[in-house]
C-alpha cells in the first residue's frame, strides 16, 4: 500500500498532502512506512496493547536510524521535510476520528516532541490542512466509519466552524476486512440497493462467506491442507447442530449456558438456545469426528448419555454419517465459491454510495475520482486485496506494481470513475 500511496501523492506537482491518518494501525507497519514517505502520521488503534507495541517498534527503528546516521528526506519549496509519527489509542467512530485529527493538529506540545512546527496547524493560517486517510485491513464497521468521516468532512462547507475547520480530507485509501464483524447498517449503503423493496440484507452466514478466497485453495500443499481443515470445521459444526437441538429440548441433557460460559446468549451474533456459540477449538480437535464430538460436547456441557435414544440415525451408523459428511463438504465448497461474489457486492455498494455522495459536491468545485484498485496479488499477499480510493481529479497515476500485484487505476480528469477488479 505504501508504494501505491507514494505514487499517488507524487502525482501531484507540487505535492500538497503531508499529513496522514492511519486508522486501525495495529503494530504500526504501514504508519512507519508512511513516515518514511515524509508524512506526519497519526496512528490510531482501539487496542492499547497494539499502540504500546507500535511505540516500541518506533523506538527501535529510531535507534537503528540514529546508529546508521541516515534518515530519508525530500526537498520541497518549504525546505527539507521529515516525517513524524504519533500513536494514540482511541475507539474509532466518525466523530472520534474527526476529533482525534483536530486534537493532533492543534496540540502545541507536539512541536517540541517532533521538532517540526509543520506538523501543526498555525492559528494564523486561513487554509485547512490537507489530510490523507488510510486504513489497511480495517475490521468490520471500521471501514465504513472511515468512509463516513471522510464524507462528513468533505461535505462541510469551507467556512464552517467547528471540529473540521483545522483540516480537510484530501484523499483516502482503504482496504476492508472481517466482513463478519460488519454492523447491519453497513449494508446496503447505495441508493439503488436501498430503493429496492424489500431492501436486501446480508445474513451472518453470507458475510462470513465474503472472506473466502477459494481461488487460492489449491496453490500448494499447505493451502490444500488449510482448505480441507477449514471445510472440516464447518462440516463438523453442522453435524453438531442437531445434537445441540436435541440436548436443548431436554433440560437435564445440557448445562446452563450462562453458568457454563459466564455470559448470556447473544442474539446479535445469531445465537439462540439451540444455536449456541461453540467458540474456538484448537486444530487438533478436528482431526476426526469422535475427537471433535468429545471436545465440543464437553465445552457445551452436553450429556450424550441422556439423549442417545433421541439422536438421528446417522449418529450411530458410521456409513450414514460419512455419506452426510461428504454431502456437507460439497455444499460448503459450493457456498465458498460464491464468497467472492458477496465481497464484490459489498465493495460495489460502498463504491456507488461514495460516488453518489461525492457527485453531489461537484457544484463546489471539489471534483474527485473514486475507484477500486487491486493492491495485492492474492496468491502472495492478502485475500483482502481491493482498496477503495478517493483522490483529487487532478491526480493521474500510471500503473503501479505493488507487492507482486498490479494496481491499475484508469483515470480521466474531472470525472468520478471506477476501476473495478481485474
């Protein structure tokens, strides 16, 4: 992603954006790469452990640079600029994201910390600071929250007072992840889908499938073994379902859920008394059906001896169970093949929503372009490889090779466009 961003910002002449916000920054790998591109970077993460780890990495990297007596720099009309990096822990939503950026740009203590007054907004300045928003593998609703924050501040009139007056969104590069953690309000977003009757919804099962990358299952022996294990996990859990239903119907056959797990049933996660969350089991638990059955029933507090007579016939006939297993393997494989289609639907919905929102701003002279870019080769990089990109219409980057993949934005001036998936 940093290679793409480097080309993106240097396609403007002169470069106009020197501040970036890395949302969901984790251990700070992308944040440090952006600092190397002479960005002043605000790295935000919800997890204090991640922030602490990122700070340790930053300290180590600074020590290595000092030892080598080398630091990258670039020359601008303002002289030599050097990047900076600020880590903060915050629960990110559109409002807190806006507030965090404003606090960062207006905090005078940072001038001494970073030794570069260019990081902060001058009270005498009448121009808001351009800010690039980035998020790499932003989990669940975090992707949509970043998009909402960008659009909210983009729609704010330049003369408006308040949280957005110190800065303005310049551009955005976001790669989403963990569709199973999306809020129901995150889909659909685009007007064409919301105007349908009934409005289409994605079930919990559907958003889980959106993360599947079946095209990579057979790339090598490790991938094959991983795919087989993943399928076996789903099949075994499916076979557990009728056992759980029988046990739930007999109060003496299963332990109280709240007592056993220490938490109540969570309907928001699709849980019911007959569809309890098993939680994580280690891979060895899936080596065969008897092992899984023992581990799962023990964890759920199911007493098999109390329900043996009420279980399906296949439970005591191995040939019947194996036949059912094979059928479920085929069914789950076919479902996974549809996964990329669901992900594409989610991405196109977000793209069309952004495009519609930004089109309405064109009367203010705020022409921008929207596209979807393949940043990574799924075989060597990440399964989540598509970035949603928003940038000023004047930026016209050429094809960029990134991490073994190929990012191919096809742009035309003064137009909102989309480069869909290859």
